[in-house]
């Protein structure tokens, strides 16, 4: 019986691996072959197509992802956030990176976490890293600027010279006002570079700005079964007077190990 159980687990893992590589083929432009593989995906493998298919079907899409506690915190007061969610959500995050053209973060995320933003927990290509840093507060020693990978740094127009680079990063100057750089302008600048499938990973302030500007197509909130009691909030939007004034997107729920992800789908 044990051998039978191990074989079943191996078969499921093999089917999931085949489904994932079919999704990567789709990401790289070979959609017919990927879709032909979809019907053969069994059990958990079929759910990969259900989860990631909408990202690949869209010609242009912006998806944000955050992991938070049950009480809506994404980090402790000092900034510590590793690892709030479990292995399944971390794998999901890396899969999202592998399917995206670009992964976007704000300057504060780079300052506190110094992330690589590369694909390491699954097969797939690294996305272009995009750092929103209007005031150019960051140091060139951060890994996204020094590891040689493809990085764009979005800065205020008056803080960049034509053709200027920052470490390994190409500077993308955009108009900036008191509210910062318009998320729609960021999306347009990335699309002009062929970067149309965008993953916004953090932090809460950056994602809140994209959400407030109606510049998100989907928002993924992974809820970890932990109470922090204090710390940095997940999302912060303008104050409303009545609950019915709040956003009410379509929702789908995905179980990721012990975590639950709520994907919010914004129509129009």
C-alpha cells in the first residue's frame, strides 16, 4: 500500500511538472502546444491552468500580490516579514514571477528587504525588475542594481539625465507630482518596452496606490493563519463613510498549504 501511495504522489508531481512546463511554453509564445497539454493535466495539475491561465490569456494585465496576517499586517513594526506565508505561497509567488514580463516594487521594499525578485523556487525565466523610486533614495549596492540582471528604475523626470543608468539599472524618468508617479503612466512606460504582464509585489503602499488609481486588474491577498497584533498594514485607501462605498470585486479562493489566497478580479 505504501508503494502504491508513493507512486500516486509521484504521478501527481509528474503531471504538475508537465503542466507547469506547458504553462511556460504558453508564456514564451507557444500557446497551441500549451493548451493541447491542458486536458491531460490531472488532479492538482489541472488547477495550475485554472490559476495561471487568466494571466496568460490577457495581452495586458497588472496583478498585485501580498501576503498578510489574519489581522491585516504584512510585516512587524521593524519591517521583518520573512516568512509570513508558507512554502506554497512562496512557490506561487515565484511562479507568478516566471509568468510575468516584469515584477514591480517600491523603493521601501528594496530598502528594507533587498530582494532579488528572481525565479528560484520553480523553473522559468527571470522577469525584468522594476523599482519605483521617484526621489532616488536607494543605494546602488542593493542587489537589484548590482547583480547584472535586467532592472528598470522609475524616477521623477527632473532627477534623471538622458541615457543615465544607475548601476545595472536603466533609468525611466516619468512626471511626478505630490501624489507620486501615476501608476497608469508606469504601466504605459512598461508596455512601450514590451512589458505587458506586470506583477506588483510590494509593498503595501505601492499596491495601495495602484489600487486607488484603478490600475490593477487583479489583486491577490494571501492570508496566513497568524496574528501579529501590530505592524505594517496591508492596504490603505481613502476613508469612506459607509461599507457599501467600498470596493467589491469578484473573488476566487485558492488554498495554498495552510494559507488561503483571495484573488480579487476588477472588471472595468
